């Protein structure tokens, strides 16, 4: 919240020297969408004034551009496999100074205590981490999560000062049909702030119903017509460009000076190597400019607009009284931050102090059934037609395929020659140890297994392989390291990326995590995996709210009928 | 605050008939700044959806335009001489469905109880009346007000649900120089919402200091350069076009599609006859369009933009879930509302129920000194040079003139041949009955006096005349009716406009008040007044914070030196 500090006014009016002055820069003005040549005077963590100023420390910018620090309107920090402090290490060099996190993944594993750990880790990070209360934990009754967030839990969260919104209300059918508990969650969110949305392909009257509930944003648009309809209906449009889903190119034609005041950027999910190598919101800004968007407008969408939407008057602009969250860069056509300032301090190369947060209460979250053995992966069955999950390259949606079941000795088995592999999803929260089993086509691996405790949204342990022995070894390997991702071939663990924080994140140095992931992907490729990152589809196969065929710890899920179905289709 | 109502969703998604449907209109979309052909479905007080809908009642629009109801971002409702209910009677036919009132005038007379009376009167009016807590009561220590609002009083007010902002912080020197109490008031406002500004001609470093305090708007710009600098500094620009001050034509060149998202309209002060005959915000919209502004952009500035600034998510747009506050008109080039809808009901011709609010506690606020007589107006003095207040046509600023004092028998007297009249400001709140006396040039009246208990901002009784007898009669006439405005000639009261509510407003029918005011102005004209409305300058002559020479109950005020000065200039 904005303060009123007499010292700030003293410096602003010129009666006292500033602490620091960024001199001679070209300041991006997001209010007027123009560029002003001016100094930026800083006192403490705030901007005192824009104009001509003297300061104890002068930073000559020699005509470089200064923009407000970038804001990610919506992301799951767990997707970076790092907690907020680790994320910040990678994001600060890219000019990100604020983000709105939906801590949805850790909430599914650990509930409110998990969210509080992220809040605690974020507290001393030089990047303003705002949180939204995760609205749909679990995402569906067809999977077993580690925790449940009901209406009262959400109310408790929404009372926290750093929790500024109800996070993406993914249960859009529930909203549209006026489900009582869902509407109570929305009402709780509205009582405290903004309620973010998530309504892929929702259109016409159902979209009107979703907006009528009070939900005010969406980041799931993939087509221009969809985005235009949502904007017109009153939803803020977040254009998503992350690692998993990339919608910028498709949606950019929608943006105009007339409607940009309602448009932000977000990444949703961002993998650590992409974050380091390509960037974060700066990458989206550069790409948008490359695709033809006016650079100043792109920066407005990356700064002021999310600050307006989330009612953050201290953020989003270079203006007196706001936090001195700034990005300095040289080329307006391709803004590559050379300096990032947070609360008046240069933090471009910030490194988190170590040891940092005590994560002990988030460790040991992988509780495999004690009796887990090779037989646990057996699927009994005789010849016939099987339901097979068909991967679709680059999408989370799967196909609901029919294939002749590969059967051996009364068991349905994998058939790598036809790229038919077995998949198991093992409940890992100590809530019964159920195992769902099925067949999947499209991974292309042979002679091994891959496994992951990142398995949206309940984050059970998902393992895919062509033989039960390697699948068991993979699952147990993750049990031993407390979660993560691994590759097993012919009885041997080839690579492990440990993610001991809730089975989702690592407290290793970000560089180390990126290296571990690189080795992991190389090992997966050695099995012949046809995907650059097979853990991406693997981690979304348990998500029982994305069409069409999925598998959870409860079994094979026909998402369209929203029920558990048998492996074999009865004739 | 936005509700979540299952019924609304049922209608929105098409499973239930709407209560009312406005069919076949052209809907102004303020998000995308475009026009969509669609039905607007209403349930209760809300919009259920935009699209194709059926309803129990169908209102065929046959291609008429529908815009969101207009919002006045800043006005003093007392300037209409009517309480909120009376104001609404005149404003609703003009499409106003919400206004942010600064109840500054009644606050100076009656303090918090006065504000509460306005809140009470506004509560059942079919026009959403939001209030801002008046930040500067009194406006200056050089005048005696009826009440004082300190920091604690403002905090109390800001806790009221309908009080959504701290009203215009007029003490901009206090802000810029970091005055402790002033900053405490700003801080109290920021803790609850928006802090509106008022900083005429503030520029450069002092403007940066004003913004640094957290103040986020200004409505005092008169020049394009001034408006551009304030926008760039981060202040929302309210373009004011009222009865007293009219800045639209000067400021319109500033507006562009790039910066309009930060611009609103306001009237500040609006006289009842102007309100009825010319209009309210609709008048500003029409005038802006006539001056070349895009009609849809003009409507955005009259609806969505103030709703965004004041964080009113139920207002400012035709969108599902928001209040059904609508304006229907036929000509986009000249939007003249033919229907106004408030909370789902057509209220174009609404009349306040009578009797309405019980104003008894706001009556009897004119406490003239018991000993008031002709001698009270005497100014002793011998020949010499006198300070004379010089009126400037159409402005609140006055000139600090020097004239040879008209002296008779040891008294400084009026000299109507030189248009030098006497002015007296009589403390009328029962706080001592001080009388300030001076000379004024520019009224042009002869053979009488005019008086008013509307006397910004302390609202003492101001009387101007060429003889003490008529001045006394005028003052006493207002004392008898409990406040108002009157004209006296040669011992006879020619006309009285009674304003018995705090000496500022009338609870008569608006038409009656307009008629009384017409008769009053005709009577003033019969005295030879050279101003169309001499009560306009009269009511601002006591305002000790507007340059250059003024008069309060404390005496003649040299505003530039901010002190009381003598009538006669010592040689």
C-alpha cells in the first residue's frame, strides 16, 4: 500500500539530494505511452520524482531506456522447479520485478502449510511475489490429492496480506451451472479482491454466465476470436506465452491501442532452462515486438496493466511514490534488460542467501504403497479392444484411441513396436496408495521407464514404461529422493532430477537444477523418446479435467463423460 | 461489491428467461471501444448477459445505442442547491447513474453529521451516490467554518462503506512541503482507497512531490501542457466542465486513444438550471464529440474510466454481472439520453418521494450576531489608497487592486459611480460572529445589496452592496429563512432563494428552486449587475485559498502572502 513519506517529498521537490539518481535515461511512460528524457530519483525503496535531480549516487544511463519492472500476471512458480527464491535468481536478470503466483501445485500436495512455506520463502526475495489463493484443490474428484482447500480454507488464505486474488477458477462448468460451493469460493475471492479465471473455449451464453459470477480475467484463449469475445465480455485478457502453452503469435493480432488497456502478459508455466536462456516476461515482450507490436505498448502490457488489474498502485509505472522497480535496456526494438532494480536496489545478479528457507516440513511427501512391487503394474485382460491415451504433440489435450490390446498370458502388456506403453499413476500422499493403470501411445521409448512426481494437479507419481521391472525401479527411485523425475533403462537408473520440496521443487542452485534436467532429458532421449521433453506430457496425463482420455490414481478417466472407465472396451 | 448469484448465471447461460431484455440495441463496448449489436438481459438489478436473450419484458430498441450510465468523477452536490435526491431528479434524465460527491460544503457547516445526512438522503436514490471524505475542512485558518474535520474524523468517515476516497486534497502546498497533519490525512485515505487531488498549476518538482504522496488525480488543469504533465506524472486527469469552471475545450486536444485510459470527466460544480437545461455528464460528452472527440472514447471517459479509478467493478460497463445502469440514445454524434436505467429499472422520469429526508437537524444554521446593525458594516478610515478586490469575469481568481478610498465623514464608503461596493463576510456558525469588511470592484450594482450564505468554503454570510441599510436587510433576510441568497433594493427584499439545508441546499422541488433562482437573478439584474450570475463571484469571494485578494470573516485576505491585511495601504 502506498505510503506517505515526508522524506520522499523533500527529495521530490528538490530540497534534498536523492539517494540514487538514474541520469539521462529515456523513460517509458506507461500512462501516456510515450518516452520522456528524464532522471529518475530514488529514495529508499521508492521513486521520489522524474525530472532533473541530484543524488548521492549517480548512475549515468547515456540514453538507455528505463521501463517499469515486468510483471507476470499469472504463473505457477512450481513450474520452474524452484521455490520463489530460486525463481527470482533466474528471473531478475530478465527484468521481472513482480509476479502473481498461483501456488496451486504445492497446495495439492501440502495444502495451506505448503502455501505458507512459499510465502515465507518469497518474503525476503527482491522480487515482489504476490499470491493468489488456489481455487480448485483438488482439480477434480476423479483423482486423490494430498490436500483439499475448501471455502473456509480459502477465506483464511484470502485474509493474508500478500494474497491478493482468488486464483484461476478452473471449474468453469461449476461456475456456469451455479454450483453452490464453487460460487461460495468466488464470493470469498470477490470479498477480498480479484477473481482470476480459466475458461478455455468458453463462448456465448456460458461465457456470459462465467463473467456474471464476477470473474474478471482469463489466460486460456488460443484463438483471436475467442480472445476478442472474452475481452468484449469484460474479461481481462492475459496473453500466455510460457514453456508448456504458447499463445502469443495466435493472439497478438487482437491487440490494439484501443483495447490494450485490458491486456496483460503471463507465462503460466515456465521451465528453468527456458527461464534462464530465453527469458521470462522480457522474452514475451521481445517476441511481441518482433511480431509487430509497438514496443511501448508491449511494455505497458507487461507492467501497468497487471498493476491496474490487481489494484497494485505501488507497481507498474515509473512514477513518484511507486516502488523503484525498474528495467534498463539499450534497444527499444529488442529490450534485453542489462539492469534490474527492485525497491531502489540493483538486483540484476542477485543470488539467494544459502541456507535459505527451511524446507524440512515439505520433504518426504512421496509415500509409496509399502507393498509396491512388479505385480502392482499388472493389468489382467484377454484379447480385445483397449482404450489408449494418444499424445498430441505440443498440446495437453489427448486422444481417446482404440487399439487391439497387446495381451500375453492373460495380461495386457506394453508393445513398444506399436509404441503402446504402460502408464501407472500411483497415489503418493499416503491416502490409500491406489494405482491407476492404462496404455499410452506417442512416447516412443523402448527398454525402460520414465517417472515423475510432478503430475498435475494432484501430483501423484506417474510412470510410463515398456516393462514392469523398470517401472517399479523408477517409482522407487523417486520414493528414495522424495520426489522428482527419473529415467530407468534395463534395471538401471540413468538419471534423476530430485525435486524434494513437495516432490515439485528443488532447493539446489538453479544452475544445478537446469543441469540435472538437461541430463534427465538426455537420458530420456537415449531411450528413443520422440518428445523433446517427455516429462511435459507425462506430467499432464493425470490431469482429469483436460480432454479426452487421462489416467489418475483412480483409473482411466474418460474426461468427456467425466468418469472412470475400463481399459478394455466391451463389445 | 460484486455478488455471485446463481439466478444470474441461470439467465446468462440461457436456462431461464430474463426479467427484462433490451432487444436490438447497439451496445457501446467500453472495453474494446467498439459497438456490438446485441440484446442486454437483466435480472433484478444486474446485467445477466449480452447476446441473444428472451425475457418476461422485452424493450425493443430498434437500433438505438446503449451506453453504460454516466459517472461524474467529482462533484459537490451542494452546488446544485439540492440534496442528492433533488440532484438525481435533474440528473437522471441526462443519463447519470453514479457520481462521486465531495460533501465539502455541508462538511464546513455541519461536519460529520451533515455528511451523514447526505448519505442518508442518497441511500434510496436510484443513482449510485459515492462519497469522498472531505480532506480540507476548513480550507484555511484564515476563515471560520462551522466544523473542523481532523485526521480522526476522516478515519471515521473512511470506514463508511459508501465513502470510497479521500476528497480533493486542496492543501497542495501542505502536501508538497510534507506537513505532518496533511500527510496523515493522505495516509488515512490511502489506507481505504483513492486519494483525489487538486493542484492548480502545480508543475515540475513540486508536482512530483504531490504525486509522491500517493495522490492519484487532479481536476484543476486549465492548460493542455499542464494536463499532459500531470498525466505523465501519473495523475488521473479529470477534465472538468461544470457551471463555474469549464476546461473541456482547452483540454480536449490532450486526449488520445493512447492516454484516454487515464482520463475521466467531472463537473465539480453544476447549477440546477444548467443541469436541467444543458445536462450533466451527457452535456460534456456531447460537447466533446462536437469538438471532435470520438463518441465511443468520450463515453468510455464518462463510464469505465472513473469506475476503474475508483475501483468500482460493478459500474462503468455493459457487462454480465455489473449493475444494469444504462443510457439509451439515438444519435451517436449527439448522445441525448431518451432512457436512463438504474439497477435494472427505468428511472428517466424518477421523482423523489415527498416528504423525503428529515432535514430538521440541518436547518437553522444561520446564527447572525445578535447585535448586528447598520454600524456593523462601518469601515473607519481617512483618505488614502485602499485595497480593492477586483472581479475577473468567469474566473475565481481576483485582482488585488489599489484605488483611492471613497471616504465620507471618517468612514470608507461605497462609490457605485466607480463601481466600488462594500463587501461584508459575517461569521454565521455561532463561533463569535466576526465580520470582515472590504471593497470590491466589478459587480456593477447600484441602490441595493445581494447576499448569500453560500460562501466557499466556510460558507459564512457574504453581502455586497452600496449602502449599509440594504446590506443589513439582506443579511437579516437570509437569517430569517435559515440561509440562501437574496437581493435587496432601497429597503425592500426583491427576491429570496431560500436554502434552508445548512444554508446551502433546498428541499423544495427542483423546478421550484430553479424558478426561485431565476427570479433572484432577474432581481439582481434589475440592480444593474454586470454579471449574469453575481452570486457566483460572490460565493467565491470568501475563499481564502484562491489568489489574489479575498475577504473572510477574519478580514481582507492577501492570499499570496496568506495573511489578513488592512483595507488602507499605509504610505
